[in-house]
């Protein structure tokens, strides 16, 4: 008995490959359930919808096509992408019969691969009806780029990274905050939103990385943010990304932000280059850089006792007493690059750091001017000493 065709479309290879590459970001790496390693191809009017999910995130990409027979089929994501990527430019014919075997043809080439019925693919999140804010993708990418470095990596030391950033929608704008207990980032876009009240949403690290990978293909299309009871949605152009909402509350960050009277003003490029040069001179897994401020000179020092040492001096603006403290090189190198838009950066030294040996007060890092996101980074210092007497004692005992 001849199997009946249940799905048939013709589509440009370049459009299909680009959509499959994007969909791969939400395909489960080692799926416990085989269907999670597949993508769903389904006709929607005159378009082809490609959807992937790992049950935590779900991505749908819609691309134009010529529909010859409406329907759906699920194909193994990586193998299908690799095959489509190997084809020449042109139009691809894709069809599937009732047994879900897919036929792919292009010119003289004909290929088949097994698939699964579209009905076997997991249902997506309930459609979003509450869209709370709209942004240009460049603005949203800049906001995420400011805070993402402070979330660290999933494989960092246990307990270091909290794993989620706070997105706070307010009538006056959008605020994002992230921390891993050693550093904290706060950035904001001051533009009105449709949100009638403050709304706090937790965004996992992986969701933010997926968004950053999608912004180049979304292009100039505005990005909408929406919510349902169980999911958060990002919609831009022909892309729709949904992720399961994370329960819980973000740690109270407002009381942690210090005030300061004294600040070190230094050229951004000089500071970034100096830290990059010195970071390799401390072989300790937690490489530290000593900040020694004396008048208008900031001395940066990194060393491995008995082996390596590097010292570099920078001209700065500083009106406070002589002060010295240590900061983690890795934390500095994650927070300085987003501030390259500013010619100068400011290290705000809180009164309790500038006035005594306090270790629990963070040092603030921000742009002197020119940062459209009003970024603020907090870095936890160690080994703080201030004033001539304490400096002499510290050197005598070191």
C-alpha cells in the first residue's frame, strides 16, 4: 500500500539553514526523551514554523515557503541541520509521508531520513497575551551585555554564581541586576514602558545567552517582552523565544550599593590594558591585583611570591587619603569591557574603605560619562589598608 504524503513544502536552503541553526539553541544536548533531540517542522498558512524545546526553553522560527501539502513532521535536529548545511544554494523540496519518513530533494539529489509524527512533539507554552514592554534589540542586547559577565559560568566553583539576573520592569524604564556574591552589576534603560507597576522577573543565565545569540538574526525588528503565569516570552521579527519562569526572589540589592565621597578617575583603555597585562603574574587560582593609591598615582601590582611580579603605574585623579586594596583580576576583566564606550571610568571608594580596614564594603566601578545604560559594578575588595601608618605596618609584616 502506497503511503500518502502528509506534508510537502518548497523552501530556500539559506532560510532553512539559518532557522535550523537558531533552533539548535533550544535542542536538548543529551535528551532523556528522544523527541527532545528533534525539531518540529509545521506549516502555518504560507509559512513554515520550526520549533525546538528542551522543556525549559522553547524557540519558534517562522520562515516563508511554498506549501504544497499542509502538515507537520519532526526530524532529528543536528543531522537535519548538517545535511541542509551541506547543500548548494537553491530551493529545497521537503515532504513526509504517513510513516513520517522525510524526503529531501534538490536538483538531482534525493535523500530520505526517518522522522516522527508531529503530534509526538511536546506542546509549547500557553500563548502569551500580555506584552509588557518593547525595545530595540540593540538596546536590550546592551542591557544584557552589561550584566551577563557577572553571572559567571555554570562550571565555576560551587556556590559562586547565582545563575539568574533580575529584570525589573517599571513605568519609567527597565532595570537589570546580576551578582555572584563577588561582583554585582546594575544597568538600566530610562524609557517609559506599558508596565503600570514594578514587575520583577528572574532570567536564567542560559536564557540570556540564548537571547544574545538571537539578536544578530532578529536584526532591527523591535523585541517585545511578555508574561504568562508559567513562562516569559521574547518576540522579535519571525522569532519567538519562551522560557519557564523561575520561582523565588532576587536578593535585596539596594542596601548593598554604597555611597562614596572619594573616587579614582582613570582612562578606561589604560586600566583595561594594565589589568590584562598583570593578570598572569598571580598563579593563584583566584588571581588578585593590588591597588595602591598615593596622590595622583595608582600603582597596580600582581605577584606570585618568590617567582613573578609585575608593577604598573597609572595617572589618576584622587583627593582622598592613601589607600590600598586588592581586587580579583577576573572580576575586573569582566566588568571593564562593557564600559569601553566611556573614555574614563570611576572607582568609587566608600567612606568605610577610605577610612579604615574594612573588608565587607564593595568598591564601585562606573563610567565617568557617556554610558547610555548607567552601568554600576560593585567589586568586593580584600586586604584594605589606608593612611601612612597602616601602609608602613602592612609593608613591615608582608
